[in-house]
C-alpha cells in the first residue's frame, strides 16, 4: 500500500501539517516518534500560543492538536523512523523494520536543545531550568537568572531576559565570548548583565524549584555556591536530520536547507518547523510552517491531477 502523505514528526509543525492534510482528505500517516510532541513536552505553561489567553500546558497543547488531526482522519505511529529513501518513488520510509511508502513526504523532525549533561538539569526541567529564554522569560520577573553559553543565542537570550529578570549572569566555559562582536558588546554593556568566564555549572540545586547552582572556576578548580532562581541553557540546538544526510542538502550546522521555507528541491518532499528553522524556534512559527508544507502538498497533488 502506498500512502498519499507521510509526515515524520509529531511536534507543532508535524501536527499542523497533519490537520491540514487530513482535512484535505489525504488521511496522512504521521510517524510521530517515541517522544511525540517535541520540545513542548519539556515545557510547563506556554503563554504565547494564540488562542489560549490563560496559557496552556505544553503536553496538553500537543494532545489537543493530535486529537484534532485524528478527528479529520490522520493516523499515528508512535515510533521513530529508522531510514528514508528519497531517491525512489514512491518515497520509502522504514519504521522498526517495516517499510512504508508515500507519494508525498513532510519532514518535521524538529531540533533538540543541547544540554550540559548533568543529572540535575533534567530534574529541574520546567521548574527553573529552560532552554528557551524567549519562551519562559516572563515567568522570571524580578528574579535572578543564569544563562549558560557564549554564542549569539546566549547573548540574545540574556538581553531578552533583562526585560523581566532583576539580574542575568552569563556563565561561559572559555575566556572570551564566541558571539558576534555586536551581540557581545550589547550584552556586556547592559547594566543588568554580568559575565563569568572560565566557569561551568557542576550542579543545579533546589527542592520544588531551582534555588541555586554550584559553579566551578575552570582556571583554579575551585567551586562556589550561587543562589539563583532560574537557569537557561543556551549552548545551541541539534536538528534531527541524520535520516536525510546525503539525500537533502544541510547547512554547516546540520539544518535542512530549503527555499520558500518548505521546498527541498525534490518534488513531493517538504519541510516544516525547527528542522530547518534555527532562528525563530517557536511553537507558533513551527505550526505556521506546517500549514505551508501542507498547502504545498495540496498543490503538488493538484498539479499531478490526483
């Protein structure tokens, strides 16, 4: 059996694409992955998604989108895709050893935040630890927070957080920031921001929520405790593009390269969400690109006369 549409990914981009293609009558098959929902599953209250004036819990939002897609005929496989062959038609996708074929494919595999790799950051996820300053900054009004990282993302998050936080401390492993000169100068010159160079967080402490961190001075080896209300990890994201290496063009950071946001250069293969977007990385923008991909699929079948 050849599926009309297969969507790989179960976050806002994939689910929006599923809703739209299902309403078109394509009965899409969504390979949503073991951790369907993407980065929203790591969040608690989300307040910047249109239509939810009181906010919505990230997992609840994903569950509602999935129910909406299912209502129109979308089907789901909660497993990871193992391999993809875009050189043949119909396109071939393997899931746990089983082969699926599709006339059209939407790639919405997303990107994962890079983490420090310490146990305590996972324990306090959503309780003072975040990977998205622009998402969670408003929850830290009048608080003292740390941003871990030295690149442009860390500078952007730090500057954004000064709108809400009382103070922002940038913790960076090296003796100089990696950010572009203009971004580094903006951050360093902000009176709310200070930088700790040659430093690394060894542990995040607290009870119900984050209350502090233990920081190691990498030059001296000494550790010190620091009271803090929030920790933002801003050391980059890793797009989930391993399946497509050698088949689709990737940029220097591993993101899928597209034109007009969703086009891949292969007729019938479209992209949506953070797997190609390393700039906005918002649930609403991912959902919007999922809609664009779905409309391209509709156009694709109209042009084929099917």
